[in-house]
């Protein structure tokens, strides 16, 4: 087995909101194909750290590097490219309520690629097969259970083939069966080579 490449490095990250200190010198590396977990009670800054990695929060000090480049130094155009390589899977699934499941999954492909309709359609159905929901393409998010929404949200987060997937409490609020479905899906994505946090 070859040496794994470091994709993401968090170095001595500090973050506060007014008087509330959230991070005090957080440091770690994520290598290709690895899965790391961030553990801690609610309110300890797990989501803030993930949001900082994709630029939705600004850290006070320290560095976050993607492939040895500090993300703080990137222009908005450069950061847009990074966001296709580092995908964020929101806790709620964050599906667009007014769009069908098909359109939710197609959206990243339409926004970030030059794929034609047939290629997009094929990719959407490939994702639906992978999450074992092949018949929900024409349904609206409101027609899905919470567990199904999470799985569709996960499929949307990986449809562009990112190197890293950030999961924000992927099993929160799910019953044991849906928790197992989501865990199995994360394992399946790891087989496809995604690093995850």
C-alpha cells in the first residue's frame, strides 16, 4: 500500500464568538481514503469547524490547508473550485423544498459541469441506486421521511465526486434502521475513495 496523501490539514485553529471560546488550537490531518470523527457534546463547535473548512465561518487564527494551500488565501473563484472537491453534507439534508429529488441531485451537475441532460440523468439515477432509493426521483422532499431526506442529501453531496466529504451529524435524529442505512452509505462512499470527516 502506498503512502497516503494529506488532503486537508487543520493547524492550531482558534475561534470565538464574542466571549464564547469555541476552538482552542484544534489541529489534525486528513489523508486520502481516511475517515476521521470529531466527537463532543452538542454546542462544542463540531459544526463550526466543518463550516470553517468550507469557508462558511472565518477562523480567528491558525490555518486550514487543502492540498497545502491555506483556504484563507483563496479568491472566491478559487474557493468555488475547492467546494467541488470538499463537499458538506448538512445535518438536515438541506434539500431545496421547491425542487423534486431529481432536480435536487441534478443541481450541482448543472451548476458546476458542462454535462448534457442524458449524462446528468444517468448520474442522478446512479446515485439513487447507490442510496437504494431508485424510485423517488419525481417525489418532493416533503414526500420523504427524515432518513430518506438525509440519504438524498448525502447523494447530492457526492454527485460531483469530491475528494473529501464533511458530514455534520449524519445520524442525528434517526431511528436505528435509518442510522444503519446512513452508516452503510458512508462505508460505501469510503470504498469509492472519498476521505471523510
